[in-house]
């Protein structure tokens, strides 16, 4: 969504414009910001479900020219300060905590400024999976693995080809060679080269210390701002054991295709 350019409002520098967004994910780009925007997220779901939603925003890398606030009943809480260059920083809050108020900061030359960010609305359960503050790198239990197979945005059997660490963003990129693609929500894993091998990238926290290793893993996880984020990732032989045990007892929450 692109609201009006600030250059069309030069004579009304204190104007406040309201925008209404119906999609559960998307982006806003405000060129030459002046005045302010009130961003109303109104997804096409029952209002009774709003309390179960979490909103996450991710500013564009070069976003500048405005502060972004969380606003509720006239009170403002600063989320993103103009000029904050925290790479890949994601800001999340409960839908019922308020809306977004984007206020342009005074500029000598507004024509050089563009404020923008991506946004996503998701259930609080999924948001907790993505942004758990406690033990984000701990191994998953058998029950968590089996549930992840049913509910994740992607489920693949593959091996770690390489790991790239990005210290500035405090993230690791796992370069995965795919042996079996069970499910993917977006086309993160694709055929590459003449050999016809499937490959893709999965991101996780740098502090988890992921390293290249032998053997296959079952990689599961969620899509977040167009990127695959790692969830449970047991060794494949361990997954086979726990899946067989659960299936023999009739306790597996869902079926997965053959190896």
C-alpha cells in the first residue's frame, strides 16, 4: 500500500491521514512523509478474533523520515525511532494493544526520505513460536516435533550444506540441500542448476550455534516476512523413531508421506 506522497500536502504539514488495510500481510511505503498516518489494520475476520492476533512490523532497511508509534486512546508508545538502523529488527505487539501512528519528523529536504515497513498479522500462538524469549535454541520434545510436522509452513528432509553467520543481524543462514519436500507454503526451496537438486535457505538465531554436519535432518518452521525461520529440526533417524512409536500407538497427530 502506498499512501499519498507528502509533496501533495505541503500546505498542510500537520495533516493526519487515515489508511485502512484489510490484508493479513503486506507493506506500506510513504514517500516524502509530512504530517502523520494512522494505520488501521482491519483483517477480514470476525472482530471477536482480534484479541487473538499479534501484529509484527519490519521496517525497510533504508526507511527514514518518520517515527512509528503504538497508539491507544491518544497515548503514544515509540516503536521505531527515525534513523534507527537496527538491521532486520522486528517489532511485535498484541492487536488489542493499539494501532500504528506514523509521524513525519521535521526535514530540510523531505524529497530524500521514504518511510516504509512490512507488516504481518498472525495468531498469538504462532507469534510465540517465532519470538520465544526463553530457550529459543533448545531441542524440541517428541510431541513438539510431531505437532510441528502438522502445523509448520515447511517440512523437509535435508542436509546442511553450509552455514553463513551474519554477526550484525545476529542470525545464521542454513544452506539446505533438500532430499524430500513434504510441504512448503512459499517457494523457498526450489530446483537449482542442471543437476535438478532442490535447495533453499533457513534462518535462525546466531546464538544457536548451528554448524554444518553429516546426516539428514527433518527441518520444520514458519515463514516470516518472506523468510523461512527454523522451528524443530531433529535428526531424521530420530524423527523416524518418534513417528513410528506414535503411529504404533495411534497417537501421531497427522500423517506424513513416505520417506
